[in-house]
């Protein structure tokens, strides 16, 4: 059903596919930029990935990048240090290479620096996600670059965790109170691309076509998700990350099946529609309409259980160090989370604790 009114926005230019990295110098030159600060996380950055980016810019004599290696957490001290590096090296643009923490730092730096500069001297901000779930990255950067070679060294386990996050973004966008025809199209396509590419990557981890497909799934799910404001799965995952230092993707793998069950009555029809991109036309057509929603939920649960057995993907909170004594703190954090802004009357503290208990 089309809402009476909706908004959908995405200002980001996307460079996606083979040799996408090599397009960065052209984009910088087009904007009159020549000295980017390249932001990488010191602890986790893959040196090979870093070299790929530098090599991609070596062909242009006009581009001279400066590397800034940061350490977590992304606090005021880290932000101040990054801004100091930007100014002392006379940089004019920012490239983030890595996960959402690199993006968070780069975006904060860009905002802070532009507040100090005149309106005609904007900073170009390019995000280069290295994991497949760079969904939170779309929407704020001027350019997002996804190149399949960046993820070739990503382990199968990390790839699967990223893929589950992409699916979660797609599900929450498709079932959101703010859903609309545009976000539906993005979410539907994201789940389809992810479901089709994941089995190929599991068999052949360095398959470039499948990696490219999964990266595009991440972009699409990110666009849909950012325009629909998320839901209970991401609210709880964020609470687990902030309160228990759990990785976001592992939190999603544990929480997602229980959140689907919690919303089963409300979202049964939408889940049924999503069975098509997840399992394909044959399974969809042979399943009676009234059973499709439940079959979708069961397929997600079975998928995660299979990955648990093969790749040690976590399926319960106790596996990732969460304690029952943390539940009160986590639930309080969730209730003030922006992901529940549209569901404040529907979701209670009791609901969140009940989901946490089932996931324990």
C-alpha cells in the first residue's frame, strides 16, 4: 500500500564494480581536490587493502594522499587528532577506508572542519567500506566506492555475518512504519542479491562476481534502511554494542530470529512477500500464501543455525559474553535509541527483556 505522503533521499554518488577504486582520482579532480586525508583504523586495517587504495591513486600525479591511522574509541581526543592531521598536512578532502567507525570519524571531522570554513570551500568526503555490510555508510558521504577486490580477503565467517546484517537492514526497511514503494524496491533487491550471492561465496570465497553482488546488496539495503529509520532488531543490536562491547554483526545474528518472532503477527504479510527474494520463485509459488510469512522466519532461523554449525556464527547471547545482569541496562539503552523512534508506543522494556531472555 502506498502511503499518502512519504520522503526518500540519497545524495550519495555510488561508484560500484570492477576498477571502481581507480575512479577516485577522477572524482577528486572533478571537484578540484588533490590532497585527501585517508583515514584507516590502526588495529584492524588490512595492509593489502590499504595498498590497493594507494595504488589506485598512483596513476594520477595530481593526487597525493596522506594516511591517518586512528585508534578506537572515536572520542573527542581522536577527533581532535584527526583534525590536526588534516590541517597540518593541508588536506582538502577525506577518504575513509574501513568499517563504520572509520566512516563515523571521517563524517564528524568533515562536519567540524566545514563549520570552520567558508561555504565555498566544502570538503569532499569519500567512503570506501571494506566489509560487505557498509549499509550505515550510504547517505552522508559525497561518494561511496565499492570494489569487489576490497572484500576478497574477507573471511567466509565475516562475510556471512555481514550478509546477515544486510538481510536485517532489508527486513527492517521493508517492514518499517516509514516504508514506501522506493524503500521497498531497495530492500527487496538487497535481500535477493544477498541470498543469491552468499552460497557462491561460501563455496568460493574469492568469487569476484558474487562479491560484487553482495556489495551492491549492502548499498541497496543501506539506502532503504536510512530512509525508514530501522526497528527493534537494530535497536537491541546497538544496545548490545554500546553496553556489552559486542560486535554489531554478531549481535544481529543472535537477535534477528527472535525479533522476527516478536513481530510475527504484525509483519506476517510482509515476511511472506520477502520469502520470494530470500528463497526464490519455486519455493515462494509452492508455499500457500498464509504460510509464507512463517516459512520466511523459519528460513532465516535455519540459515543462521546452519552457519552456526559450519562457521561458529553465534546464536545466543551467552556465547558473546552478555550476562543476564546486563539486560536492564541494555533495555534502557534501547528505549532511548533512535531506531525505536517510530515504535515507542509499541515496544516496552518488558518486550526487550523478553527477547533478550529468549536469545540468551
